[in-house]
C-alpha cells in the first residue's frame, strides 16, 4: 500500500489505519463521533494526501481540460476553483473533480480511487493538445483544515491573512520557503481550507497546525469525513456516483455546461436533458434508530423504487439519515417510504438536501 508523508505521525498517535483505495490511511484516532463534533464545533485536521493532484500546463491546458470536464474551464478567473465531472462519451461519470486556475497552470484534484483511471483517460484524449500533465500526488502532500475555527488556525500558522478569501478560491503562496497552494475548499459542510506543500515541509506544517493556539485542533480520520460529507449531502464516488450514473440523474446540473462547446459526454447529456430523469438522488430520514446502509432496498407501498447509496447515524442530527436513488415519482419531499434493513421494513421520509447547513456568520 501507498503511504502519505504523515503515515509515521498517524502510527505514533494511535490512529486506526485501513486500506483505502490502495493507501494506508487513518480511519479514526478516538471515535468517529468525537472527531465529527470536533469539526462541527472547533477545528479538525485531515490527511488528504491520497487525493490525486494533476497539474496542467502549456498553451492548450485550458482547452484540454474543457474537452475533459463538464464545467467551463476557459471561463475560470485567476484563483477560481470549480467543481466538475469527468464523463465517458455515454455520460457515465468517471470521476468528480475540482479544477483550479493559476497564473501559469491549472490544477485538477481527483479522487484517490480514480487517479490511475483518470490519468489513463487523459492519456487517451491528449492527441492534438499542446499541454503537459504532471502528477504531483506523491511529491506534494495535501491537508484539510475544517471547522468554524479554521481561519484562525490557518492564519496563525501561515502568518498571512486568509479571511478575505472567498469560498472556492485558491492562491499560490509560500510556506517555510517552499511553494504552497491555499484553497478555501473542503468536503465537510464547514468552512475551511486545503493546503498543498512539498513533502519536505509537510510534517512540520501538520505539527504546527495541531499545536496552533488559535483553536483546539483535532486530528481526524476518514470515518468522520464520511459522516460529515453525508450530512452536507456531498456525493461520494463509488456510492452516489459511478460510471452507471450521469450528472443530471445525480442532480449535479450546476456543474454541466452544455452550451460551452464539445466535451466528452456532451451529446449523451444533451439527450438526457431533453426529458426528466427516471430516478433522482434524494435524502431520507428514518423514523427509528436503525441505519440504512448502502444497497438497502427502498419501497413505496408494495413497489421497490430505489436503493440506498450512503447511510449513517448523524452525530449532528442524532438520527439515521441516508442518500438514495429513487424513482422520480417517489422523490418529492415528504413522500413516506420504507427501507428494507436486513429483512425488516423501517419507515422513512424523503427530506430536503442537504441534511445540515452550517450556521451563517455575521
């Protein structure tokens, strides 16, 4: 298995480590619930160096990315970050990604489980484009600082203001004499930042973040990252997204710009946009305490109408929640449904997404 620059730190601090997409990653240090609450209430620090980071440079970098991605790359402003999908020609989702625009290059952040697949897909599509694609994943680790106290922690360590950064923007900076990238992005539903630095300064950065006096910082594993993103209704590749699902069915229309010009999957998505999707991604709130796990079948009366894609007990809401795909006719908010949990039907109701929104600050 691959390991990140922080692996020895995780081991020394008692993390429970698991194989995640070929990487030996911390799933938790204490409990998922404790780490979840730390992010919602204070600050959580995540090792996300397993995520793929691909740099695109050269005269045709933007043109190549526009051919690969569903969202508009040419229209990105300097320092802007956008969510997008990489699709097959039939509209099936190969990955969901973030694309950053900088002065001389673009950065594409991809899911760890899809990095090699996406690199292979890019290689197949590069003919005719004057662009260089560089995989930075193993050389430039990435961490996430998430929670209501994230601004203070990041500013105390980087010694530069970040409170003026808008959400989904990024800057090229310097940390300890080394090039760094700071983005106001995250996957938890909280405010926060993601930082990319060279390996040589990665562990010292992590340790300074943990020791910050600006707020109590908790090291967090992938376990609470999943419960946090589910409360925020953020889709996860391999659960809500895969090659059998298209972005319109997934409710990701905002990241699909059919008018921008040709891209892989555009023709298929234009056809699907002409009629309403047969299935929709919805949120479910269960009446009892049992958890509806991935794959659980959903019924409306005597009819099977869908399947759970992600489910957990929400530490914030203190009740079971789930995301699922159901027939469009059963997708309206308030629709009563039932979920088969190990042979027993549990009552559920379609509720608005996201399940949780962070409180607005003054």
